[in-house]
């Protein structure tokens, strides 16, 4: 039984390593090609393409991705601590931040809808 847990941990570590290698590749590509996209976003696209074109199977990264997603809250602890440290600033001008977040979210949603409609119209015409 203990060997099974160790084997599972090794599998998860290997899968996280694969995900990190894809991110590392995207970081190098972003720097070499001067792509104006964050390496994390580029890495997601590379991973998506690898999964789509069977360069990677989902089973080769699924458990590692699940572990990373399960611990995602840990990645948000520093911003929460920052918010707690600057409470006075948030009380004073927090409403401005929320207005910007609301407007930018609405703009992104509208742009996404427009893009999807544009591509759907192209598919209908073709």
C-alpha cells in the first residue's frame, strides 16, 4: 500500500514536471521571439495544442494539473495579505478599483462575444 502512494506521488511529480517544462518552453519562446503574450498564457496554448494534436495524452498531465488546481488558493495568499496591509487605501479608493474591474470585465466579455460571433458568421458562410 505504501508503495502505491509513493508511485502515485512520483506520477504526480512527473506530471507537474511536464507542465513546468511546457511553461519553460513557452518562456524561452516568448523571450526569443519577442511575443507580446505572457509566457503562462502562451504555455496554456502550447499545452492545449499538444493535447489536441496528441503530442501529450490527458493522462500524462491530468493528476498533476488536479494537484496544482487543488492548491490554487495558496497562490492567492500573497494578494490577500497585501489587501490586508493596505486596508486604508482600499477604504479610500477601493470603489475606483472596483469600477475599473467592472468596466474592464464588461469590455472583455463584449470583445469575446464579438469575436465568437465573427467566427460563427464565417463558419456559416463557408
